[in-house]
C-alpha cells in the first residue's frame, strides 16, 4: 500500500522500533467479523458455521464474512462489523433500563451492539447528523429488531438543548481522519494530509463539549476513533481532563494484543494509560482508540430537566390517534399479536410508531424513526410494517405461516407465495427457520407480498 510520505515519517518518529511492523501491517489483509443478535430467539448457526473463530473480547463476536443475502443477515440475526470496532460497545457496557446516546451513530454497528447489551430495555437515542447516513442507520436498527430506539438526524449542538443532563451513558464514535481503516478502505488515504488530524480534532472537541452537557452526573462517556493520530486521541482526552475537572478516566479491561494509551503523545498525564489502543500489528483487527470517562458523582435527587423553550417546529408526531385509526390498529393487533402492549402510539403522517419509554416529547427535533414502526394507515385499513415483524418472537404471534427456504426466497424477491395451509384469509406473520421475515396477507391460499420494494432482491 502506498502511504503518504508525511504519514510514514510521522509514525516512524512516534513508534520508533515498532514502526517497521506497524507500517508492514498495511500490506496485510484486513479482518472481517460479525456479531450475533442477542435479541433474536436463537443462534444463527448457518452463519456461525462459516466463521473462522470467536472474537475473544466480545461474547457475541466472530471472525468471518457475512452473506448479505442470507436469511440470517436479512432478518437481523447477524451484523457485519470489523472486529476492533466491536470492543467499543463492550466498553460502553450499557445496562437494561438506562438512557443511552450514540451521538455519531451511522451506519449502526455500535448502536445495534448497545441496544443488544441493553436487552432492548430502556432508551437508546441513535443520532446521525447527515441525513443519508441517518437513513442507513434507521434501516440497520430496524432490521436488528429494536423496540426501544429513537433515530434522530440532528447536530450535537441542537441535541444539547433538548437533553440537558439526560443520559446515563454517551458514546462518541467520533468522525475522524480514518487512519486506522486505511487498509480496509484505501480511498481514505486520498483525503489525508498532515494537517487533517488537527482539523478533525477541532471538530471533535465541539462534539465532546455538547456531549458532556447531555451527561447526567455520575454518567459515563466513551470516546472512540478509528485513527492512530494522537491529536484526535490522547490529546483530546487530555483536553477533556484539563477543561472538565469533574471528568475522570475509568479503567477498561485490556486483552492480549491491546495497548495502553500513550501519555507521551499528549501532555504526559499518566491517566491516559487507562485508554486502550488497538494496533493492527498487535491484534486481529483494524486501528482503534477508546477511552472511558466518568462524570463526577451521581446526585441523590437530580434536578428535573429544564423546561424547553418553544422553537420552530420540525418533523413532529401527533400524540393521539383518531378513534377510527385506533380501532383499525387494535383489531389487527388483537388478531396477530394480542399480548403486545404499546407504550405510546404516535403518528407521523400516515405512519404509526410506538414511542419507547424514557422520552415523551419529540417537538422541535428532526426524527427519522420515533421508536418501533408498527405500520401504515390506508383507506379503511391498517397494514403492519416489516419493522414490527422483525421485532417479534414467533412465539408471541398467534397468526403465522411457516415458509420454506424456497418460499422465503420468493418472498424477498417480491413474488406472491402459494401455500397449502387451510387457513382463513387475513394478515399473518411469515416465519422461516424461526426467523421472522415480515407480514403477508393470505387471500384464498395465496400470500400477497408486502415486502418493501426497495429491499427486494
């Protein structure tokens, strides 16, 4: 790999005797990996059987490729993720019932990891400032099957106004110079110049400042990058410790092949050794930096969030349903998922969502997915959404049809599916090998296909 001369010289100076092995690692193949979804009712054995081994520091992580058109991937039983990046979620370590923010969340690998560790209990706000990337984030979380996630498309400085001292844990997987991904994504080399890391660090400090305002006293902030640059790594953490006396470094477990942070690459503060570096010449993965910080002590009786001033209304939802729409939804719910208890039904246009607990006001915020997408109101009927199907366990659903693998392939291709089941007409959950695949409408032995056109293959 042809690395920039200034990059090579920089790391020769920083790494000394280690530099030759470090630079040689860029000519080695990158490692692929995937995580299994603990929210699903079983093991994705078809994908696991193709794995080349377990990732030692992630209980749900494996080395290996994922077939993007496999049943396991399409129904959210696995998520393809680079092995080093998997360790970020483990360090965040969110607990069920907490309020968690993934501030720079696209494409969604770390968000899916966080909500899995939370057992889909509590609230995860997954935010992405760029709209196209926010759409990808929403799609990946939808496939994962989460009921407790809100996807937003806001800037950090706007979010800080909405969520003062609100979150138990915040992850900043910061936009960075991407040096740690050069061998996986060589195109990133074209954007690199000697000043680029410092430019990124300036942007990162603005994001950090917003995040700290949203953190509860006693809360946890995890900062990560996929770069080797000290300007974006140790020097940013040193800046936090110098400018926010209530922020302190927390210890993280380091596995074989993981390195301490480098105080000599910043201001010499020995606390920086508590951060972790993942170098590709030491570990089976790409380059990563992760630091965990604690924000003071938790308050016994924390003050209530400040009342927000009304601003220009963005894409907000309606808090209540017209009686007719509520009846249509309840009629279908009673037939399909009688035990499903929505927390807070919310309409965005003709779309119905279930807003998770922990957040009750989306006014003034740009929201991509306000919780679980339940379906669409059409003229005198309600059509259930794919997201709702992917969030269900087959055992929760009374009305379902089991598909063969061949029938599933017909379904994701957009075809109607013939069935010999002697069942009454109506909506059914479609299941293949215990994977919930979507909803279909049975009409005289033929399953009408409602799989989204944009996802068909």
